[in-house]
C-alpha cells in the first residue's frame, strides 16, 4: 500500500494523510496483537474482511473509470486481504477446536484421578497413564 501511494494518490478518494495513517495503524496492530488470544484472532479476521471489501470496491470503481493500473493495484491488495481473511477464519476455527480438545484432556485426567481414588487402578498404572495424557 505504501509503495503504490505515490503513484495513485490523485485517484484515492481520501486525503493522503488518511491513507498514510491507515497504513501505519494496520501495520502497528498487525505486529502488536498476540496471535494466541481469541479476541485478536477475531479482530484480525474482521479487519481483513473490511479491508478486502474496501479494496475490492475501489478495484471495481477504478476499472469502470478506466484506471486499469489502479484497478489492478487494488485487486492485488484485495486478494492479499482475502488471503488474510481466509487464514483468520482458519485460525479462529482452530482456536475454538483447540479449546474443546483441551477440555477433553482435562476430562480424561479427572476420570483417571477418579479411578485412582476409587482404587480401580494401582499407583503405577495411574502414573503411567498420567504421563501418557500429559504428552
């Protein structure tokens, strides 16, 4: 985005300073968020979806207005944000699936502790199975 700004500043419907600030904000938050937190994964997904819509809209408008180079530049940016959206959706889905698996591991460990407390398994069996579950 920053590389293409000098070439197409007259075609961008916003003030140049707004474009530069938007680029800095996106760059800052892309580097500052923690990828293991659900809120940041969902936020990244939402921002990439909004950016995709903006750049795709601009690409179509530029094409209709006979600004082919600007249209192609926006199309490349839209495709980049679409890829970010796709991976954001996969990350979001993965974070929720991971939580369910973690819950099942906790459940298995609780069941093992219960069986040991009831005397159904020996200390040796308990320790072996516990090590397997913690891998």
